């Protein structure tokens, strides 16, 4: 089974070598592609000089655009599955094999979840995740424990839809919509690391904005969206 | 507030909602952009069903006719939308310029490379 690891990277000069070298050295059985989303630091120069497999956007598109470019590439190169993988080192490749097995057995979307066997902590940081999980449970009946996890693997059928759709970003509301459309979604227990270097995109106001948009999209807007 | 105004507000909010949801359904309208219009519709709906809110606000702000307050609020919301649109257009122009320049330079480099290959 041919799996592509999609690594969206925006200004990840401090992390990208660690992440990609980790994959090349430890997990050479997987293909990868770095999507440089118009970084203003020297992410691109690093990729070029190290000979990494990368695609560069001339202009910043944001995470959704970057992941979609990866999906288009996966579709072009005829991969069986594609997995979203963080460029900052928070995700661990050791769980990819387990996720692949579920895809092989017919699951459409496999989410690398921190909370399958581990309990979700009831902290302020997790409020957003808890609320979004409740919204998904309410509208689809399925309990997604780590709804905001960015480690998601998609099968060939889902990759094609994500590559060509106008409004299906790598977000929990897309997962919710796909569940409602009959796609099979399963979670696999993984561990994730804290960000070591660089800056996260999410500050307080952006987090609130994000949660509000997800909530509205899952609870209200998705009822009006069709395949 | 005259009943005819309330009915008009209700009708407008419902028609706008139908339009917006129709566009979402056809995937012509990105979900994120729709939030403003949904908020707008809800607001009009709320005012038409519960004009007491406007009466109270008009009283506090010392505005004589509640209808005037509604118009002011709508104008304000339109100004906000206009501002947000201006920001968006400005950002799009910058991106387009960068994209065009990137394309042009790439094309030039490609031509130069094929010249030196000859």
C-alpha cells in the first residue's frame, strides 16, 4: 500500500529538518512531500539544499490550501492513502502502520487520536475539543474523541474528494460532514509531542474564532451542504 | 414600530437566509464567509419578532423613532461588511501581484535555462 505523508510547512525552518530527517532515516518505507506554504523564512532553501521532496506555493494559502495541494499531489501520483502530518514535530510516524491497516480494511478516514485509551483532560485548553466533539456527537451520533487532531489519514476515495472540493478543509467540520455522508471514520491511539521551536498559529482570539466557526459549521451549516 | 416594517424585516431575513443556504448547498459560498450573513439574518429575525429590544435600545440612546435605530444599525453593519471586504480585496491584490511576479520570474528563468542549454 502506497501512503503519502503530507507535511504542510509555514515558517518551519527550525523544525523541518528534524521532522523530515526523522522520516527519511526512521521510516523510509513511506513517501512524503513538504508543502512550503509561501514561507518567509528559509524553509524553502533548507528543503532545496537538503534535497527534500517539496512543493512551494508562491503565495501563502493557509493550512487548508497547503493540505489540499498535498492531496492534489497524492491524487496525481496515484497514492492509496495520504496522511496529514505536522511540520513542527508534534506528530509521531510510529503510528502510521496501524492507521494504514484500518484503511486497508475499509475505513475511509483514520484519526490519530490522543484520547482513545487515554482520558481527555478537562482543562481550559481542551474546552474547544470537548465542545466540538459534542457537536459532532449531536449531529452524527458518532463520538470522535480527538476532533481537533491534525493527524488524519484518508483513503483514495476521500483523497480525491478533498483534492477537488472547494470547501472541504482539514477540519473537524469536514470530518463531521463526511460521517454524515456515510464515510467510515475510526480513531487510533497515538501520542503527540509539544511544539519545540517556532510559533504556533493559534493564539487566544484565533482559537475562539476557530471554535465559533467550527461550532456553527457543524451544528447549522452542514445540514445545507450536499456531496 | 409599524407592523409593515416588522413584516418586511422578517421577510428580508428569511429571503436572505434562503439565498445564503442555497449558495452553500451548491458549494458556491465558502462556509467561513457565510457567517456574517447568517448573523445578519438572525439579527433581522430577532428584531422583527422581538421589537421590544429596539424599543429599549432607542429609549436608552434617546432616539425618537425605533425605525431610525434599525436603519442606523443596518447601516453600521453594512459599513462593517464594506470594511471587511476592502481588507479582503486588498489582501487578494497583494497575493495576485506576488503570484504574477513569481510566475513571470519563473518563466524568465526557464527561458534563460533553455537558452544556455542550446
